[in-house]
DNA sequence: CCTTTACACAACTGATTGGTTGTGCAAGGC
DNA sequence: GCCTTGCACAACCAATCAGTTGTGTAAAGG
C-alpha cells in the first residue's frame, strides 16, 4: 500500500474518540444515538467522527428507518495489519542478519 | 492499550512522509541528512518529523559524531498490530456467531 | 583556531481539526 | 396532517500542524 492511502487511514484513527468508536463497533454495529451517551458528545460530533471513519473506509453506514447504523469494515484494519507486519518482517530480517554476522565474527 | 495512547501512535503515522520514513527505517537506520534528499524536504522538516516519531516512541535517536541516526522501534508497531488483531478477532467471532445463528435457522 | 558538517530551536504562516450552536429534513407514530 | 425521532449540513472558533526561513551550536578536520 502507498504511504498516502495508509496515512489517510491512520489519520482517521489519530483521535482517541475514534479509536474508542472503532473498538465499540468491533463488538457490534451502533447508531449515532447509541454512541452519543457513552462518549459524552453531541449528536453532531459523533456524526462527524463517523463521517471521518467512513471516508477512510473504516466504517460503512446503512439506512434503517430513521436510524443509520455504522458497521466496522474490518478489511481496512487488516490492510494496516498487513503493512505493519511487512515492516516488522523487514526489521526482523535485518536483525537476524546482524546476529548472524556477529555470530560469524565471534 | 487505551485509546489515547494508541491515538498518539496513530497521529505520528497520520502523515504520508512519516509513513514513508518508517518504511525506510525498517530497512535500516538513517540520519536526517540521508532522509532529506529522497523526501525532498529541508533538513528542519525531516528533523521535526523524526521528533514526532520519537515522541510517539516509534523511533529512537543516538549520537554518532555529528550525526544522530534514527532507529525504528518495532515494539511500537507490534503494539498497534496487537490491538488491531484483537479488534479483528472480536469482529470475526461476532460474524461466526451470526453464521452459526443463520445455519441453525436454515 | 577556523571551517565544515549535521543538526536543533524559534518565530511565522496558511491549512486543517475537533468542538460548538443553529437549522433543516426524511421516516414513523399518533 | 402534525409531532417526535434520528440524523446531517453549515457557520463559526480556538487549537494544532506541516512547512518555511533564520539562527545557534557541538563535533570533527584542516
């Protein structure tokens, strides 16, 4: 994944409230109303946070009578997971080579 | 991990340049000078990005003559990885239950 | 010593962010 | 038809951010 796309996803998660919302949505869908109370925010604030998450592709919305429940898009999270694991692997490979080098020397 | 700590880490990665710097550091340590050219930034800009990454614990600096090379702190990345995987697991468990439910019905 | 190298700190600027209040609107219940 | 519910859009505000230029400084080389 390119740096820009990834940064956009990270930007959406660069806020404690949104991180908490994502954690909440992992346990089940929720409406704006349902998120308003626990997070002590106005309905508008929650609505905006969900919009940011939706624009980053971390969340999808659907219509259900007057309500518009939000669903977590786990695919997006997995993309981050994949990227991080790739970096971790590069890092680990480098450190393995270093250890091997030191082993040969000693 | 709490939402706030995690958001701080995500904030550091909420910029394409810093994501690219992290990717670069995964392949080996680098000085400010070495990062300036490929990213077409001033020395000061790179220095600031590294400071943000360091404050988030994603990078450490060390002194080496006049230079101050930056090292990736893979531990921090692993913390993100762990958190995301936990959310993914919750989400998956929920969807398994739903599938089971539908299977029983059908 | 004096210069060069590699870097950090400070002040400034324009853009973005997270929050607010105010308002509008579509879907149901009565 | 009217009221309530659930939500989104718009305007505004203070704070933060990413970048710039300008300047200071510690370490190494001549």
